[in-house]
C-alpha cells in the first residue's frame, strides 16, 4: 500500500482594518450612551455608517440591576478597546450622550468608568463631544439649575481628558476658548 499524501495547511496572514504606516493613528468614533438602566458603547468608523463593535453593560453582567454599574461599563469598554485593536483602530473620538428629552440630562453611572477604561486600555482619545439632548419649553423655571448641572458635567469631562493626556492648564484653557478640539453639542428636540 502506498502512503497517502496529505496537504499541509498554508498559514495565511489576515489583517483586518486599513493598511497604515508605522506610527500613524487610525480613528474611530465611540458613541457612549449612559442611562440609569444600561450603558451602551458603540464604535463606528468616522462616517458613523459602519458599526465596528457594539457592547453593552448588560452583556457583561448577569444581574439586571448591575447593567448600568460602573463595573459593567468598565468591562464593556475593555472589550471594545480589545476588539478595536484587533481591527487596527488606535484612537477614538468620543460622543457621550445621556437619556435626555423630558428625562434626565445627566449621564448614568457608567459614563465616567467607560471613558476612563477606554483611556487606560491604551486607546488614544481624540475629541470629546457631549450631546446634551434637551427639550425646550418656553416658560420653564429653573433654567439656571439646568445650566449649572451641564456646566459641572463639562468641567468633569475636561478633568477626565486632562488625566488621560496629562495636559497642562494653559493647554486646556486654549482648547476651551479657541480650539475646536472640544465640542459641546446642543441638540434641541
């Protein structure tokens, strides 16, 4: 009997994502929706049309009450950054959003930990855009309080960005007042 010849499998080098040069940044957009029930982290390409990865806090924990927790958001952000690195994405622009409308305009407890986990996992953070979705009512009292809450949240985002990039105070003042790197979105329904 003759021995049967077997083919050895050829190893193919498959690369996902765009071909880039060494040291070049490839950006994606991380849409973080943080409500008080769950935290969604949805990464798209720059146009926003192609979804690269979408993970929620509810996919990471078993109990329903833990879906919006900072721990679940941290686990989701770590998985997102790992998948982005597999796809060749090295930097992310952040679009942070709360529930809005006639509900609360402050993001849930998972927003801060998701942003921090993305920064600590090695992803470079580009622009941070905060979508404050508000419902406009003409004769509404308490506008000063709403503005104060929004201002405190903007200062919190600046503080988080400064921790992740080690920026100086003069750089942050320049970014706030003159540079379009810090975008504040007002979406009126």
